[in-house]
């Protein structure tokens, strides 16, 4: 009975460790023009990014980011326009391969008691989880007004190469939401 509980506990710890390392977020960074009055803007349009460091982006990822940005800006009462908008919004991604250095620790102990004494022993070890390579994806959102960059925010997430589409969609929504929670800036 105790062996079954121990095995179940170990399986739970391993499973929890894998879930916790499947996706990792980073800190959000924001910069903006302090002379801009952001409260005067009411509409935006999407424009292509001209960022040289941008990684090639497949259409599904681009659509997910665009949808997430639209959802966030609409919630901030900004209207999307096809042309001649006050704000021009662009986005791009950068990607980086990172070695997964996840591990978990386990400790096992036991006690032997007799009528007049007790002895105990314990063993512990750290086991590396060789998951291979993770992909760090950084999403950068730029907002321009009259050709001038007035706001930039970026954040990212780290995930295993085989991340499922639904998980990737969720991570993109979360990261874009975190970035745009800082727009407009609180001056």
C-alpha cells in the first residue's frame, strides 16, 4: 500500500514538473514617448512592420497576434480603421532556440522502529529532464503616430517545439494581453 502511494506521489511530482516547464513567461518591457497625450487617440490601423530583426512568421501565428491585438485595443475603446487612422500598429516576432534545463528532485526516507529504539535512512537526488530544445518567442508591438514611434511593448513565452495549436493560441493571447495592459501608459 505504501509503495503504491509512493509511486503515485512520484508520478504526480513528475507530471507537475513537466506541466510547469511546458510554457514559461518572461517580464514585459514597455517604452513610450512621454510627450504624447495618449488620451486623444480614438482609432488605429494595422501596418506592416519594417523591423530588420523580425523572424519570418507563419500566417496562423500572424493572424493569432493580430486578433489578440484587435481584441485588446477594442476593449480600450479604440476603433479599427482601414486607412488614415491616428495610430499605426505593427507587430513582429523574434525566435530563439534554448536548451531545456528542467529537472526535479526526489527524496525517499524510511524508519525502522523496535520496542526500544528507532533508526532511519533517507536518500535524495536531482534528476534532469532532457526535453531537448525549447523555442522562446518574443512578440513586439509598435504603435506609431504621424510616422513617429510613440509606444513599444514586448514580452514572450518559452514553449516546447511541439506545442499544440490551442496552447500556442492561449500563450499568444496571454502575452499580447500582458503587453497591451500597459497601453495607454499611465503617465
